[in-house]
C-alpha cells in the first residue's frame, strides 16, 4: 500500500477540547489523516483555554488544573502536525455537517461504516467566507455550554455566566470587576470562585443552592473516586485561604443596579426549594458569575439526524452515533468533565482508526479507558443528582423578568401563551412569544422557557449551528481536501 | 498574593496598542478580544437592545449567547468575546439591530 | 388554522363546537407557514373567489378590538417582479385575467420598482403590485382565533388524538373516539390539513391529501427593508405545477418582528423531516438575486413544513356525500392561512344549513376517483407521521 497521506482515510474532528484532542492523537497515531477543526485561535477548548500568545503568560498553569495532561496533549498535537498527519484549522466556525452520497468512489473500503461528509466552516472573526472539509468520518467533540435560569435583574451588565467569567480570565487575563459573587449550582462554581479570587478579585460570596452534604448518600460511588474528593477539599481550602464565604442552600433572588450591576439579594432556601422569608440579604458587588449546570452542544448531531440520549448525543460502546460515519465524544454526549472527555475521545479515536480500515476494534485496546469512562459516568450521575437549581426557582421569576434575552420576552408572555392561548409544548410557546427565536436560537432561554411553561425541555432543531450570511449560503463552498 | 490576572500568570505582554470605542481611545494588550479590551478599560456594556434599549455586554463569554454584539470597523453584530482587537480598530456601541437606514 | 377558523365561524353561527387536536394549537403546517393572505398567485377560478372572500373576512376579523396587533395582521400588499421582458409579458397577461375577476393589480414600470421596494435588485423588467395581499403571523392567528372561539363558547381539547369516527347503524356520523374519550356530535369537520386523508380514512372514505415539503429561511432581525411580499413571477408557475421534483422560486418578505422570511421550495418527498442544505442554498441564491443587500445578512434558522397538496390544487370544502355528517375543510396546499377565513365561513354556512356564499361544487370532497393512481397510492402509504396533529372539529 502506498504511504501517501492523501490516500489515507480522512477524519474530521470538530472541536479541539479534551475529547477532540484525545481522539485526534489516538486516530493519527494509528495512521488516520486528521483535520482538526476548531473555532478558537488555539487548541484547548474551554477547559484548557490558553491565554492569548501576545499576553506572554509565563505561568499559565496558575489558572489551570491537570496541567501535565494538557502538556501531553499539546506536545502530541504539535508532533502530529509537524509530521503532516494532522491539519489544525483554527478560527474555523463549523455551521453545518452535510452527509453526501458517495459518488466519487475514492474513499476507503468501509462504506457501511463511513460516509462522505462535508464539514462547512466559516472563517475567522469576519465569518464572511466558508470552506468545506471533505472527510470519510466525523467526530463531533463540540462540548457544552452553560445553563442559566433567569431571575430579576439577570440581564444587567456585570451579570455573566460562571463559565464566561472563567473563559475571559483564562483567555484574556481580565476580570469583569473588583467584587464578585459566584452563584447558582454545580461543580463549576468552586473553581470559578477560586480562579477569580486568586487573580485578585474580591469574592464576596459563593452561593450554592444545593447542599453538598447530599453527597454522603452516595458513599459507595464517592469511595471509588478519592481524587474527586481531594479536589473538592483542595478547592474548599483555597476558598478559605481567600476568605470566601460559601452559602449552601442559598440562592440569588435578584440582581440590582441602574445600567450595571451594583448588588445582589441572596436568600436561604427551605427544604422544598422555596426562598425562606425574612432571610434576604443584600450584598454589594459589580460582578455576578452565575450558572446552573451545563448543556451539551448537539446542533450538528441533530442536523445529521443522530439520535439523542437525554440532553446529549446517543453513542454506543465505541462512541459511535447511530448515523454511520459519525462519532461523538466528550460533553456533546453528556456533561462529565475533562477526564471523562479524554477517555471518550481516546476510545472514539481508536474505534475510528479501526473502522476506517474496515476492522473491528478489539475492546481490550481501550479497556482501561472504558473502565474510567464507566466510573466517571457513574460519578457524574451522582453530581447531577446532588447539584440542582432550587426546586421552586420559577416562583422567583416575576412577570416582568426578561426570559428570552435576545427577543426580550418577559415571563408574563410565556405564562399567557400557556394559560390563554393553548400552548402546551416549547415549540408552540416559542411560536407564540418569540422566546428562543433570536440570535442565540434559544440556547440561553430554552430550559427556563420549558420550566416556566411547565413542559418538557425538548431540544429544538437548529439546521445552522451558527448564523450564516445568505451570500455564503448561496455560494458553493471552496473545498479543502 | 497576586492583585491581577496578569500578575498571577507572570505575564510579559507584547507592546500595547490603542483603538477607539465610541471615539474614546483605549489601550489594549496584544491578543485580547474586543470584550477583554473593553473590560480592561472598565467598560461593561456596548450594545442596547432593539426592544427596550437596555444595555448589554458579555454574558456567556464563549460565543453562544450573542449578547455581546458590537460594531467593529463598521461591521455590525460582531461577538466581542470572539473577535480579537486589532490596532486602530473603530468600535462602536451597537444600537438595536445594528442596521440603520 | 382552518380548524380554528371553522370553530370560530361555527360557534358564532350559533352552533355548539368542540375543537379537537392531537397536538397543541397550530402544531401542524400552520406553525411552519409564513402567514400569506394572497390573491396575487391565484388564477381566475374557484380558488381566487375563495381568496377574495377570505381576504375580506380577514380584514373584518382584524378590525375586531386588539386582533390586528395580536396576530400581526399587515395589509402590506404583494409585489410580483419579472426579470425579463418575456416573463413580464406573461405576468401582465396573468394580471389581466385577475383584474377581470375582481383583483386589484397595478402594473409597475421598471423605474418605479425602487419607489415601492428601495432595496430591490437593479435591472428588473417590471412588476405588478397587488394591494390586496396581506400577511399574519400564522401561529398567533390560529391561537387568537381559537381564543375568540372559546370566548364565544367553543371548547378546546388539545392533546386528544382521534382514533375512530363514530357512526350510527345507518352510517351517519355521531362523533369521534379519541385517545382521551369520546366526543359526540352529529357533524364532524375534518380540518386535519396535511393529515386530512388519514382522518377521512377513519371515516371510511378516501381523500387524496399528499404532503408537499417546503423550507423557509429566517434572517437576523432587520429594520423594515422589505416592505411587501416580493416574489418572482415564476413562483406562480411553481405553485401550479404538479411536479414531485424540487422547485424553488424566490419569495421574500419582511415581518413585523424584524426577521425577513425567505421561501419557497416545493418537493414531494413524503414526510421527510431531514434538513436539506441544497434547498437552503437555492433559496438563499434566489433571495439574494432579488435583494442583493441580503448577501451580508445572516440566516439564523430554517424550518420546514408539509403543505396539504391535492392533485388539482383545490381544497376539499363541504359535506361528504359518502358519509352523512362528515364535512371536510382541508387540502389548501400552501394557502391554508389565507383561505382559512373563507373556508370557515362556508363550513359554518353549510353546517347551519344555509346556502353558502360560494358554489362548493369545485371543492367537492368526492370529486376524485375512488382508487388513487398507483403513484399517489405509493405516497399515501407514507402518510404515517404520528407526531403531527390532526385538527378535526366537532360541531353539534
């Protein structure tokens, strides 16, 4: 057989976070030609987001955990790029993955397990030009984004997602203000509070609506993850060192300010998840970093027709979706953190390398990764059950609170659509109120609209994973082989 | 204890440059996004909504929410959290749809 | 939409009405439409007469307190443009026929096109302005017509799936069985749109309603740059065609909410819900040819729906002579929103045993041969789409 790179089977990996990088290294190491397509200027994704090169950070690890793993991924990627096995397309924003019928006959033999795909990506910050990467197989490693439930004042500048505060800190080495409150629920809050505090912000409070003592009910699962316990203890110690007060079973009731955030009101929750009357207290701050968990990015998978499992893309033991030729790994299949993403990416890369060469992967190749995956999925199921927004959060959403930030739809309109106009599902609520029809296409307000309407949060279909200029859409794209 | 993110990571940034935001000159470190540049200058909002005219700035920080839309060099609806700032950029508060007749 | 209008006119005619839908309000093709109330695309004949009647009735409803605003009713007019002299001659000929049937159609010289639509492409040969064309936001329109019907005494049963049409020993309709219980009524109106054939089959009769898929692109919100519904003259030919293959002709319109809607594609592919990038590309190409400024405007989303297509492009409206008590009000293809008011009004008239304002003979539900042609039969077998709602309405 020839060793010409162009003749090798070609994999397009979408997303250069932990899952995408692990898959790229695994597949490229086994002879697959890989094009890694990512929207950022540098690899790393959200978890390993790097400071911009021009900022000259000599100790970026001060903002990171599991730095050695990152060094291994970074150096491995560089070696594959140098050897010509991997092409890394930065600043490429994928808006659609198209499954085309194979008419060329030039692809590798495994036609039953692969397809012919065109990955359409908009270039650079201008996003006025699109290219198409043709590939025999696609790995979706598009990660996740943060879920935020609304409360009065949440649209004030100075209120932002916990992950957003972290991204701006890691990538731009900037803080949104001097005094921050970190609030919501979930395992992200502690690292964000620690990050802000260690970078010089005063963190006036960490407000968590769940009670981490609930972890005690899951002693068996916890015992299997001593590292996770140690990590939690380390964050707690860091918070104490920075004099950050943690308020568990508390919630932010409202944000206040004129033109920008000036203070938040925080209150205690009772056993039923309701605000305990009389416990409200005002905390002055110019930043509120808030989050209520994470959601998988599934637009590309949905448009390809991939089946879902809960909120994420459904995959089998090899990380294959139910669409031939399409694999998925990392948080696009369900939220579970960087280590789980690495395991899934690794398995996906091995599976793809075998399948693209018409072989069945031997499970023993990835037995340890599969074991880690099983354990971490179990652990994150526990995390998911412990961390939850207040059960009665919707009660705090006043009628005039904007729920859909893009289209400025107030809670009253959503309630009216259900009570007066016969809506009983999120699609009808959207059509009647415009909630979810704006720039973000409901990514921000989706869970809140479903919660307020009292219906299931069914994912809406988004044929374009991001907006596309009509002029670009109208033209046949330039090809990258 | 470090007093700024730059101190925390022992940053030695390249030479700073300037751009304008609504005709005001601000200093930017190389590699920063428009959002990071504006934050560094103490600016937290750069868009007003098309309905009620409320101010908005960074919300998700990773390009998903489109709340941080801004006009850069005449180009409307740019996500400030994604677009890198360049020397001499002319950045303007974006009002409503950003399109005006 | 047709079910909502039928319920409204029937209850206002003094009948007792139960509106049943397996989904939510506007869950079928209505929620996937653009909300066109058009006369411009219809040739003289029964459909145009129905469109003219419907247009008057829409204006009446919109004049009721709060309705025009609630349903985003805009009597904005339509502009049909031709790119070449040949197309313009055909368009003028078409408009002449429409004028004699009572349509207002104003010829527009090439030099005047930009006065009407400042952002239109240069170099077009001319056009015809149709002031009677209007638009509503279809989901809001259906929901508010249902609200008005309920205010007049109709009851609404959403999430009730009709599983059987109940008949007397003599064969007459006596109601429907649903997933949530029986509803008894001496008359049943089949307003199930694209799924009308399935409902007819439950009553033991055939009605050849076939899905004709259409995509719509939606742009980012804009100031009002497209004032009317603007489309190319070849759209009329596409609407009238019987082809199963993909057809696209540019239809562009601004909305009260800001985004521009871009249609129109037609293809008969059963109930295939998968997104088609080639169709989106064709729509974008057509729209940017008509309005070059759209090149730099972002497409934010696309949606699809299934028009209820009937072989002769006319809906089925009126009593079904094969089953006493069964009435049909479906099969309006892409014009169901616009024709809903007239259809509802006519159905209410026949239910109340009054002479209808229009001759219903062209819309007779039994006008098709009992055995569908083999090609159509094949498509009928694909008519299994459990998620989509039916919209039968019971009147007693």
